[in-house]
């Protein structure tokens, strides 16, 4: 058991490292190619890995895929892969990787908020709703308070676009919760990524992606592969391996490391300036998410942990979050 836990915690830390690094990679890759081309090739590469994995691991459930399920995959692909990707990639042209990763820290709050509105899900303790307030206060520090100190219109535009990306991810997770009633998380992820790739392909064709300088640019391909393989495919495998072994409740706590890694890597790799407002925002966001995910022993039963796994699923596809 000890060795299994060590493996799972290693997987989780690597996953959060990859997801945090995706913000740095995103900042780099948007300087090499337009958004549709980036999204198309990134998710095309991810699809090549995800689709066979979905068939191999879930062939016994293939009869559960109906026209309605395919429509759900298409909606998820449009909202959570294509829509999120456009907001993310466009936002990263304007803001910094550090600011983007801090704002992205509210992702679990967005997922919970949509679940509350659409599925009428409730947190197990009323005081946990204070986590929402702290998280959004942290975002306010990054978007609003910092603008009063160092006014940069580009940062404001980019940060608002990243915030929109987080909201689309919450909507994506809501549809995914319904889709996973008849298909596995891996099938759902693969299906949404395939449809997202198709949506991106339309724009990529108009951009004439095959003739772009990025097609022979090692910087572009290095980052496209990083976003497709470690960030999207491997992180999915690692995260759900950990959920299966140690449960969704303990696994979800590690989500707090994503903005931390994002800020540290943006400082080390991109040498971005880190202001005190970023630090305050980061602390508030991480604290808020920790409150939302704080385990309450009385409310943890076998069934609830299974439901938590479904709620945690959208976090996995994101990077799909990045």
C-alpha cells in the first residue's frame, strides 16, 4: 500500500507540474502560430493517443454510445475544447503565464458553481461556500487591484479572456457529468477531443496551416507535443490512476499545486516579473479551493467518493486546461 501511495502521489505531482507548465508552454506557442492551427494540431496529436486508449479500455461499453451521447460529445468539444482553447490561446497573447495560471486556479470553483446551478449539487458544508468568495477575490487581485498599480490594458483583456475560459470549462464539466452516465471518463474525454479537433480544423484550414512557418519550427512542435502528450494524455492517465487508488477527495487537493507550478515555471523559464498582487491572489485562490475541497469525515462515504470522481474528471481533461 505504501509503494502504491508513493506512486500515486508521484503521478499527481507530475500531473500538476505538467498542467502548471502548460501555461508557460501556451505563452510560448502563441508566438509561433495562430490559435486555430495550434488547437488543431495539439488535439489531433492528443486524439491519436486518446482514441485507441478509449477503445482498448472501454470496448465492453461501446454499446452505450448513442446519437444523444455523440451530441453531448459534440457540445463538449465545441464548448470545452474549442471554446476553451480559443479563449485560452487568445488570452495568452495578451497576459502573462503567471497571471493566467493564477486565474486558472479557480477552475474547480467554476466546476462546482456550474454543478450547483445546473445539477443542484450542494457542498457538504455551508462554510465551504466561503471558498468561492476567496477564490474570486484572488482573481480580483490579479485582474483589478494589480491594474490600479500597473495599468496594462493588454493584461486586463487577456485576464478576462482567461476568466471566460474557466467559465466555459465549468459548462463543459456539466455536460460531461451527463455523458459519463453512459460512457466512461476516458471515452468521454476522447469523444470531446475528437469533436474539438474537428472544430479547430475548420479555422486551421482557413489559416492555411500547412504553409505556415510553424510547420518547420522546432519551438512550435516541441510545445505542441508537450501540450498533447504530457499535458493532455499522460496527465489524464496519471490522474485517474491516482483516483482509482487513493480516491477523488485526496487527489483533488493536489489541484492547488497547478497555479503554484505555473507561477514558479513562468519565473524560471520566461523570467516574468512577479508582483505582490500576484502572490496575494495566488494565496487567496489556493486557500479558497482548499476550503471547497476540504474533506469532512462525516460526509465521506463510498458513494460520495464515486461522485467526486465524476466531478474531478473535468480537471483531468483540461489540459485539456491549458
